[in-house]
């Protein structure tokens, strides 16, 4: 249990020590954060409109009707997915929501009004509504045929991806990947790019509750691209300890959805490992660290290594069997 | 010392410095300024003040008052009197005398003391006959007086009827007591009633009943006397109480036919004097008014605060000197207790790992429990949260915007508080005067969080967090309700510095919260095995 940390440790030694308030504020504002990500060329869903005043609703709605695409309405400052609305199409008089439901146009206006009045962002009455294009997320990332979008959470410490977890939707969570809502958290061994098992509703589980597929030992496609993307986020929003949420678009590949300045610790349970092990190991020697790893470890059963991610192709070519020390 | 690494070095040093400063201040107060810890022992008692107002026009004035007696069951301490323009003396019979020559205008006499009394029961011996010889020192308790007409034929006849020859002393006392208690109607009249007229009318005031009882005993040759006293209740009043004492062997046994205490004296009876004399005697032709002010004190917080009013280190002395601004000691105590309650919250959040709604909400709820009392407060808490959440649900259906919706919920919170309070008073649960201070705005936010949690999470989660909030509030209430805590903080407000030190330590501690061992158990457990193999 040496490496397992609690909220106290996270708040004091990670968030308070490594994250500058200015950048926390940026991460907490999805609109602002996105501007920074785009400036560094990081793939993220296209913004269709930003509404700061009720009067902007009409022109934004016209834009949505013209675009003829699915879109997502998000409060800029909400946490835990509060107030997020998924829509598949905007028509002149009504909005088609995900799941065959339809709202009259003014209903959407009311939802945006609730966002602007701060209902989803406690203590921050001035909020903005961010409307972005709905991407086409991969429902078969990590496991096959899941009832919703899979998302990947990567913990980045001072520019280095140290831990990752895939969040799988369930029928119980009504297609949401949020662990709080009932999603499954699946730990990922970064060296082997394979899953190691998971948790569901704070309990360890070995199989997906709906599909019955085994959670451990599955390859995670595009993991390297995701980790690179996550590490790149550090250049855009330099938070020493951050969580990057990534969705995988079927055509365009991994995209950053959100940057979190206070990522939670459930990732430890999903990986069955303490975060501290990964943080302490070779904080600076990014490259050396990788070359010291043995790439030949069998998937999912490697010796407990001191964190880090799997070697890139460049390093895989290095002479096999070279043991550290 | 592995666990020490979870604390911050700087913060620990800072905390040690603050603690040393606190200890130094307390040491200075105790050693140099003479604070004694014995003063801090919590005691139950009553702080009683007798306030007399005298108005004179150039006469010589004298006021005589029967002061509380000292006995084994009744300890009178810190007797103080304040009366400018008067000369004060106290007699060996504990009569206080205030005298002044050629007094003019209005003057006030304040006499105060702290009384600690005990309840006593007096077992009466069985089978003992009424004594025929009465020792000479008790002879005067057999004599008739103007109002206790024990030699009057009607009284003598009644005494014979109640106490026929051959009856035991215990039966005699019991019969007479029963007759006076139930045979006579109680009449709350002022003014003197004598024994004979009480017997003839079949109804009497407190004094009349007791005069009759004393007369009956005396007529039968049993020494008896009146006892005058004060009923100690949290009030201001002008009336005193009377009861009877009858001699059994060489013990005076109290009997109160009005309130039904047979051979016992309850804790809240303060004995002022023996005999049938009035409580006050004053010069004629002066304006005279008086009032007893009685305050029950579970502890000596008032004293703890006031012991060193002149001490510049006693911050509270400045507050008490501001009494004319109606800053009550109670309010000061409440304010002093808020940081202590907040420390309880920070401990429970950061060490135990239970997360209630809101940051300091449980601390404030606990403070308001002190106003309302724990049970009424608990009922209020749940009623308010449930009612307002029900309202909140329907308002969300109406699709109102955030702040106006919360305002409506707040209005309902106030209304349901009144409802509970009225119901409480009607059912005699409690005089819920403190309800006004119940943190309404905070409960409104609780209701909002509750509602939102049910909508976004689940009912179970919402109920769990409301219960956690209540439990944490109860824990805070328990800590700040402890007499020792209140007393020590009242006497040494410097301890708020220690409160800072505690939070410096708590704030630098980065160990696992207790609940996190459960939350992250799969990581904790999985790690335990290979760590040995490494």
C-alpha cells in the first residue's frame, strides 16, 4: 500500500504544489482551455458556437441548423459532466436529441439559460455555453460493442504520461463512461499497452457487467498516439499534475475532450497500483527510462515496474533482453 | 518514524511555535495573574441576584433581608453586595442589614450569590411514638403565635382528630401532611392567611397551609416551624416560597404540602430563613421594590470569564464590559465555539474521510443545535431538508431559473421552520426560541445539493450524504457541548491559537483518509503482495 495515495496527498503535493492557479482556472473553463489546445495544434472537437449572453442564442441556433451535424452543449465551467446535452441534429423548430427524443427549440434555449445562470457551476454564476461538434466516438475501443463511447483518462505528471485508465460505458450508466455514473474503470499497463482489470461501482471486477468480456489483457489501440496527445497537452496547459480525457473518433482518431486540473484517484483502483510508484520513478530521464525497460515482458504479467509507458517503436528495436542495472 | 513523513516540516514547526505561544500565555495567566484551575471545575448551581430599589426623601433608611442559610445541603458562595450610600452588615442569623442616614432619591441594592443545593430525603423512623418531653431548646417551637394559633380549641380538636392518642410519630406526620395537602384547596392569594382561617375556610395560600400545619403539630406537642425559601428556576420574580419543618428526634424534617414533597427537600429549594418572619423588613414611608433574578448555571462559564475582568489578556472581559450593548455571554460562547466545531469538521473530512454537504455546514448546524436543543434541532434539520427538497423537485419541473428557485426554497425553509417550532411548542417539546438563529440559508443550499444529488447521482447517494452531514453535525455538537471544552475555552480564549496549530498539522497531513483504505482497497491489496516479492 506504500504507493497508494489519498486525497490529502493529491491536494497538497500534487494539485497545490504543481498546478499554478492561473492554469487551473484555464483548465476549469472549457472554452478557454480549448483555445490553448488549438493554439498548440492538439486535436479536439470543432467548436460550433460559444454563447455568453442569451441574445447570442438565435444566431448560434441558425448556425446549428445550417451545419446539419450532431452537436454537444456543455457548460464551460461544469464538473463531472453536469449539464451536458447531446443532440444529433438541429431543425428550424426542434432539436433531435440522442435517443430519438425531440425538444422544441425554446427548450434548448432554456437549457442554455440555465447554464448561463450558473446552475451547473456552483459559485460561478457567470458561465458560458460551449457548443461543439459531436464526434463519432469509437464504441469498440478496448472492448467490442459497448453501449456508448469509451473514453481514456491519462494522468500526466510534469509532461510525462504516467498512468492511464479506460472508462467503459455500461447499461447501468446509461451509456455514460463516468465512473460515478456507473461506468467501468479499466487499468492499462503503459508498457504493454494492455488492460490489467477493472473496477465497477468501487468494486474490483474481471468481466464487463453487460457483455461479459474479460477486462484484463486486452490491447488498447492507438495508446501511443493518445499518450503523445496527452503529453502535448502539457505544453498547451502546463499543469504539473493533470488528467487528460481522450475520445477516439472513428475516422479522425484520438481527440482531447477535456483537461482536468484535479484528476481523481480511482485510477489507482482500476490499475491495482498506487499512483506514487509511477510519480516517483525517474521523473526527469524521460528517454533513459524507456530504454531501460524490457520490452519482452509477457502481456499483463510483467514484473511490477516503476511506472512509465511502453517503449516507442524506436526503443522496441533496441537489443532485447537488456536488463537494467 | 514512517508516519511522520506524512506531515509537513514547516507546518509542524509553525504549529509548535503557535502551541508554545499558547502555552506561554496560559502559563502567564495561571502563574503570574493567579488563574486557578479549580475555578474551571464545572459545577451545577444557580446564580441568584436580589435587586432592591429604594426611594427615600431625606429619612434614615434601613432594609433587612433574610439571606440564604449555609448548610450541608446548601452551599452559598461568592456572596457579593453592591449598594452605594448604604452601610452593610450581616448578623449571625444571616440577616442582611442595609442602613443609611438621611437618604435622598433612588438607590439600588444588589445582593448576589452562587448557590449549590442538593436534594435530600429524610427517612422517618417506624413505630416511634410521639415524644412526651421536649427539650427546652425546642420549647419555643411549641408556642402559639398571632398567626399560628396552636392553642385555639378548633385547631386542638383538628389535631386530636388527625393524630389520635397512641399514634406513631410517622403516622401523625403523614396524616397531617395529607390533610393539609389534599384536604385544603390551594389558593394563590397574596397577603397573610393565618392557621385558623385556613382551617375554617378549607382553602389557603402557601403560607396559610404551612401555618395551619405548624399549628396542628404544635397543638399535638410536636415541635414545628415555618421555613422560607426561594424556588430556583430560570426566572425573575418577587415571590418567595414557604414550607414546614417538623422535629423528628433532633432533625428538622421538611414537608412541602403545596408542591408535594413529603420528608424531602428538592434540589431547587433554596432555604432563606426559619420562622414566620417576612422576607423583607424596611423603614416606613420609603419607596421599596425588589426582584429576584435566578439563572441556573450548569457550569461556571460566567465566572470563568469574569474572574479576571481587569486582566488585559482576557479578551472576553472587554465583551462583558459591553453588556449594555446586549452582547450576551451565550452569544460570545457560540462565536468562540464556531472555530472549534470547524476543527471537528476538518478532522472528519481530512482524516476520517467523510464528506458532508457544504464546507462548514455541519459546524453551523451544530451551533444552531445548541440554540434549539439536540432533538428539536435534529427534527428541524430533517424536516427542513425533506420539505424543501420536495418543494425543490416540483420547482425544477416548473423550470424556474436558479436564484429565484433557491429563493422560493429558502422561503419554504423559513415556513417549515416555523411550522416545526410551533408544533414543538404546542406539544411541549421545547420552547424553541432559538429557532430564529437556525442557519436558513445554509439549509437551503443543503436542500439544493440534496436535490441535485438525487437528480444527477441517485437517491441512495443523496440520502447517504444527508446522513453523513447529520452525523458530522452531531459530532460537532457533542464536542462543543462538552462542559470542559466550553469552560476551558471561556477561561483561556488563547486556545483559539491552539486551534490554529491543530489545523496547521491537519492541513499538512497527507496520509490516507480512513475511508480511502476501503475506496482504494483493490490498489492497496494488490500492492501488498508483490511488495514483499520485490
